[in-house]
């Protein structure tokens, strides 16, 4: 890559050369590229649990995800846990998922949370005449579109958001 021609590519506020971007897509994605470059570990995960007769149990891959997330913790290292009961409206869990995904994405691409959030709103069609609609004012359907937009960005860079 020493003699490469640099073609700037702006990806959510993160300027990269096209050849590096192509290399990232061919390998393990932007998240892994930046984590490896900066010797970073995962900073968040999402788990699902269900209450049974004998207490809470992990659903799906949640037990493995939790194990992978906590295996490298050092003695004295702390984690924060946010717990939310799923409700019928869907909007509160959707908002939590959106904000957690944007936070993770912004860390991975080296952009601020607000810059990444605005880029997601643009791509989701929530910016009209220069005014960005608040996620809190969005319908359940609009939030589903935002989540799909975030997931598509994740797929583009082999990220699980």
C-alpha cells in the first residue's frame, strides 16, 4: 500500500482511502480493522433473557455473547448494565437499540455520537429541509426503518450491531 493512489472516501465522518476501505471490506470489516489497529475490545453487547420458574435464563446466543464479553475482564474492572422490560409498544426497546448501535458504530468509525446519529437520520430519511426529526418523535415504523439502516451499514462493513 506504499505506492497506492489515495481516493478519499467519507464514511460517516471517517475519511479513508478507497484502497483501505476495499481492504477492510475484503477482510473482517471496519470494526475489526479499527479494533485491531487500536488494540480495542468490544465495549457493549445486547442480551435477551426470559424469566422461567427457576429465574432468568439466556435466550438464543445471549449466554455465549455474555461469556465472550466478560472473559477478558480484569479484576477490579467494572461494567454497567442497563435492564429493560420489553413492552408492547416496541418504541422504548427500539430507541435503546438505536442509541446503543449508534454509540458502537461511532466508536468503531472514529466519529462522534452526534455526527453518526445525524448521518443515520439522513440515510433513513428523517432530515427534511435541514431539520432532523428526533427519534423520540418517530413512529414505530420509522424506528424500524432506522434500525434497518443501521443494520445495513453494519452488513456493509461486516459489523454486528
